[in-house]
């Protein structure tokens, strides 16, 4: 799933989380996390872990942060009707 990396970095900075901190929270080595940060491609389970750790959920979800690679549609339970 593609990620708005600029927004993710801003959220990490706001919550004083380094890339090394987040990589540890995700259970991956730092170099692997850096590669994910470079291409913006994270799995849904990784995104959920980041949402809890950074935190990305402050009562109002950040749906614009994570987008589907193929359609660009936000992956927050949207139906086909919602995507149009």
C-alpha cells in the first residue's frame, strides 16, 4: 500500500519518533525500514502497527496518509460507490 511519505515523516516528527524507533516497533531491521520509507510501500499490518505506535490515530483517522497502489483510493473501508 502506498503511503504519503511526507505526511508520515511529519507525524513521526510531531510525535518525536525516529525511523529507528518505528523500525523497532514494527519488528524489522533499520535498513529494511529505510527501504520501505524510500518507496513508501508498507503492508496493511505494518500500517496498523505504525498507527498505534506513532500514533496516527488521534480520534480522527488520517485516511489520506495511506492509498491503494492501483486506484489511488483510500483504503479505509470505502465501497466502490464511495470511490467515485
